[in-house]
C-alpha cells in the first residue's frame, strides 16, 4: 500500500509523508474504501498472517470510546486493553482516549468491525498518522523492497520467517491491485504532449508587449532516452520534467510535470518534490489559475488557437500506462525508447543558445544497421564512449571504449583490440548461413500481466542505486525469461541497453545478475541481433578475462547463445574471443582434478567455454582460429571427462570442426577415435548423436574406418539403429555406417555378424527425410561390397518396392541417395528386372528435368544401369529422358559428365535415341570428351559417337540402295 498511497492518493502536500488526505477527491474515497475492505476482512481471510505482530504499533487519534468495545477486552474506566498479547506481554490493542495503538492485523480487523459507521474515518486517520506503514508492520527492509523494486520484487531473497514473507506478498499484491484499479482509465501526461505544450508556451514568450509569459525553461538540459528530463529520483515518482516559468504579473513559478498532472513545487525541489498546489491537467490550466495576465492574454489574443491538451496525445513512452496494461491503438515495439530518433532539441532555455542532444551510441549503431543486419559504421578507428542507461549512476555505470569496425571492407585487414590482424569476412563466407530473419510480433496481441510487470521493474533498474539494481535483477530472474513475451518486454522498454551497460561496471553482483538475464533472453533471435547491434557482445567477450570464475562461465554461456549467426561469430573472433574461450578449457589441469568435487566450478567454466566454441565453430575461419589457439589437444583431454554435460559441447565442437581435414588428422593422431567410440555406448542420446556425427565426418579416411572397427565401434553404431523415435540420432548413425561401409572389411562385419543391412533398410520406412537419406547412402557401399549382394537384396521382403516408391519423394537429397542405391542394386540382373516391374523407368525419367548437380550425377548413373534390361532403353526414349541428358553435357561438374555420358552410351544402343541425340547436338560435346584424361569417360564418349555414326551410315547406305 506504499505505491498506491504515494502515486494515486491526493494529499494536501505533494508528499504523503507530510500532509493529510484531501477529503473531496473521489480517488481518495475509492482508495479508502478498498483499504477498509481489505483490513476489515483480513482476520477471516488470512488467519495465520493476522496473528503476526507488527514491528511497531500503528497509532492514531481515534473517535472510538471504551463503550464501543465488547468481549475479549479488559476495560478500566475509559482505557481498553486486548486480552491477546505479544511475546513481551504487551496488549495487541490498547486504547487511551483519544489515542489507540494496534499491533496486529487481527486486532485491526476487530477494531474496524466494532467501529460501525466510523470505520472509514478510522482508516483515514490511521493512514495519515502512520506514514511508514509497511515499515511499521514488517520492518524497514521489506518496505525498501516494496518501495524501490516494485512489481514482482525479490521477496524470495529476503531472509525471515515464513509468515513475514507471506504477509509481505499479500501487502504487495493489494498495493499493485489498488494502484492498477485507481489509475485505470485516468488520462496521463506523456513526454511528447508535455514537450509540445512547452514549445508552444515558449513561442508565447517572444511576442513583445503582447507576450503572455516572460520565459519558460527547463531546470535540466539533459533528456533521457525515454523522453524525460526529470532526475532519476523524480522519475521514480513518475515526474517527466521540471520547469521554471516567469509570468508577467506574478512571482516565478517552479512547476513539475508528472504523469499524474502538473503542480507547483517548492523552489529548488526536484525528484519526488513536495507539492504546494493542486494538481492540474496541463500547464495552461495551472497558469490560468496563477496568472490573470496569462488568462486574459489567452482569452483575448489567442481565442482562435487551441492550445494542445497534454492529455490529448498518447505516446508509447508512457511507461506507467503500460504498467497498468492499457493499450492505445496498435503498439510498435521498436518505438518504445525511440531508438531511431535523436533526442529532441528543446526550445530556448538560457542565455547560451540551444543545446543539441545526441542519441546513445548503441542506438546510433542500431540505426545504422542495414536490412540484412550488417553494421554500417563510419570508416574510422576512433574510440567512442557508450552512455549509461536511464538514470544510471556514474559510479555504477562504467564506460567501455569500443573500436569501430568498418563493415564495408570485404578483404582489408583490420587491427582488432585482441591485438591480431584478421580479415573482415562480410562477403567471403557465402557457404555459411545468413543471419536469421527477424520476426515482427503481431501488434494487436493481448499481452499478459508479466509484460507490464517486467517493464515496471526495468524502470527501477534504470534509476536505482547498487542495492536497488541487484534486487531488481533478482526480481527479473523470478520471471520465465525463456518466454518470448518476457524477452521482448525487456527489449521494448530499453532494458537491453541497461543490462549491457551493467557489464561495464566494477560491481561483480551487477555483472552476474545482468549475464544471468542476458544468457536466457538471447535465445530470442531479435534479442541476439539487438545485443550485437548495440555492441554488447564486445563487453561480454571482455568479461571472459575476469578472475571471477562465475563471471567467466556466464559470459561464455551467453556468447554461446548469441553467436548463432555469422556476424556475431565474426565479432567474437575479431575481439580475441576465440583465444579467451580456448583458455577457459585449460582451467582444469588434469583428469584427477576434473572429477574432484572442489573443482565443480572449474568444470562449469570449461563446459561453458566448450559450449561457446561449439557455436563459434560453425565459421570456417573460427575453426582455424581454434586450432591455432591450441584448442584441439585441450578438447581431446576434456573428451576423457566422465561428465556428460561436459562431453556434449566438446564432442559437438569436434564434430563441427571435423569437416576440415586438419582436424580429422588431429582427431586421429590425438587418439580421440577411441573416446568417440566409447561414448557411443552412453545412455545420453544427444551425446551418442554427436559422437556418431564426428565418426561420420572423420571416416572419410581409411585409417579412421579401421580404428572404428578396431575399437569395436561398429556394434554400437548398428545398435543405435533401433532407436526409431530419435530421427537425428538415426541420421547420424546411418551416416557413420555409410562412411564406415566404404571399407569392405567393415561391410563384412556389419552384414555377417550384426545384420546391419536389414536394420538400415528398415529405416527407409522412417518418415524423416534425413533418416531416409542417410539410410539410402549407407546401403550403397553395403550393396556394392557385399559378396552376394543380389541375393541379400532379394531376401529383404518388399525392399525393392520400397526403393522405387521413394523415387516419388519431394526431397532432393532423398532422391539423390535413392538414385545412387538404384544404380548399385541394378547391377544385378534379377534385381533390375524386379525394379522394372515396379515402374522404376518412368519414375527415373520424370526426374530428368532437375537442376541439382548431385541428383543429376546419380540419376544419370541409375538410368545408365537400368538401360541394361529388356526394352528399358526404348522406354526411356519414349518417356523423354534423352533431351535432358544431352543438356547435362553442358554442366561444369566432371562427375555429372561421366555418369551422363555413360547413360547416353547405353541409350545410344536404341536407334531412335541416337536420332534424338544427334538432333539435340550431342556429338560435338561427346567428341570433346573423347580427349579427356579420364579413360572411362573417353570410352563411353567414343562408344556413343560410334553408335550415332553407325546409325547415320546405315541410313546413308539405305538411301543408296533404294
């Protein structure tokens, strides 16, 4: 009941700590009625909390007499004492007319029930004479939390009896409800409307003798990012700005404009200032009441003009309106703190001219972002300071100098703060994914109460001291920050900038709290991009050097979550982040320490470092940077860890980097294959999947395939095929089996001893395209290297029909792998006959219009193999497969050339197909391929040209004899 009495109630002076509740305003009557209902029924609704004894008694002048009290009280003359007493023997209620003293809610409820029609007056007197209400009931520490943190504050962090905490939560809940209900529907001032009215009044000061005012000026030239110029202390009381107005006929007026209205204050008072007048709806109304000259001037000379009512204009920066959950038209999330606009310049202030206000550098950077997310910063190496957030204290908000990295350079060297020369790769990594697109949320969606509560807390985060900041951070962490609504609430009110600025302070607790929030909310794509745009990633990378282990772990985990798009990964490398992350892997000096309980924090640091390297390793240059920083042996050492949560990011990093040949060689020589095989038998599906993926990439080398067999890795790989409900694990396992099956020795092991082919073939029925693709690729070497491949395939009931059916897939990768499998299976005549009966020819022919080179290569080979049965050559010609194949000869892929020429050679054994080839211009490229260094390509080209020439010669001979 602190915020509602402070902000919503109307007192005879501006501060409720000095003055009385005004009788006439209906808002006071509403508040008194609600508080009365709460207190009168408290003992029946909350019996346990009603027994709690106040820290200090509530005392006031009462209109009750001894005759009003009945059973349960000791009455002596005019004095009354309750029979209920506290632990020190003091009565919980004591009446010595006209004073009354109450020490519990139970006795307060009974008093109000006995008061009859006097109860409303008792509540008014109690509130007026007990200013620190919550402090008297629960103590100062609870009152500070309620007054400073607001919203869902950190009550859980307050040590004390359970009853005290429960009572605190009750008071907090009713305080929020009263504030919301009392302010709902009440029009508010907002910075834009106040600014417009001030500028108009300033123009009225420049009309000579006809002027309505002498001057209107602000007490502060600085304007915060939310449009307020009042000091942080005043903003906590919802003040917008403080003005000094000089009328022509009265003394100088000191005016405060707040969201509740406009009122006069004592001279020199700012921030929670003491009100010395009634509250007016706007500046014009106040000036009319104080300056007859102004009122006459307005009426006489400006009757035609309609001065803007400060309550007539709504603006998205009206923070308190959002706290109450009110909506005024469609809401634009990015407009919350007006990051796209410079701070508005005011009118004339003092004899010194106008002063221009610039936006925060972080928002300037955000504004310069192009549509694809790349930073458009000036081509300069100058350092610039980043301002702290709204109301941040100088001692709390440190400054960080960051270097402007020109994003327009694609190949120029840039000297980074890490001390190394790197190349800007803004256009060089086309093989990697682009930045994730930003999804704009719908503007008309009803937002939950958490959204407004979080925005309220962020407001306090901007203006509080160190203690308030830590408490507010704790309160924010109580929310479900993984929910998008909560994440965007922090961003929309400007909380990201404050959280990032906290990282530049010297206060460890503030850094920890900020990172704990950032690591969760940066799971959101928009938040990640905003953090990078504001330069926050550089601050996070800098914390990796901190001597505080917890800070290192949190910073590394946050980097892991942010560095999920290319620009972020590049920034991590350019600011020395890769080297710092690799260094974190070395925080555990040996395996013995790795398993010790007293090294849990070191293990967590190493785990988070590996997690960040995993995210960064998706960039080719970062992979090389990890290798140069000595990351491979450290990852190899951590691979022996018994901690599964450590192994997952370590193996994930290794399997990501294994696409590079240098890494594959290092993984083999460092003895990591044995550990990868060992972890295939883990009971963690994710770990098994990454191990299988690492083996899949490393098994390109024959020695690695032999090591997998030597360490008995084939058995667990085949066993993984039984986990049909995990498509990612199945895809990784079948991929590893595919690569391992390139070695004939492994195929023998898989087929003869493990029945692997049957399990792999069954995966073709899996609905996942990734699993189907990997299974088909795994079948290819098995069919090719098996001793009796034809009989093995025919023994699989329905297997060939399943293969043909998959040619109807819409997934290009699946089609390529199935065509490759058809080419291997069709080498057996009986199997080819079965495939033909199932309609393989028209399905293959229907795929010839594709433009995918990988599919082209295997499709042409499959067509060539299928031509070797019956009338399939004629069927392919009738189905129109020849012209597209001739067109394939123009491809720049040599593998496509070889398979296409082989297919054309087989098709050229049918005369009509030769005619089509000749008409389509196949002879010239075929003659060119006859000069190839590839003997097989030479042979197929020559054979095809020979068949076309023979047909032409036969036609000429026929014409000669006719």
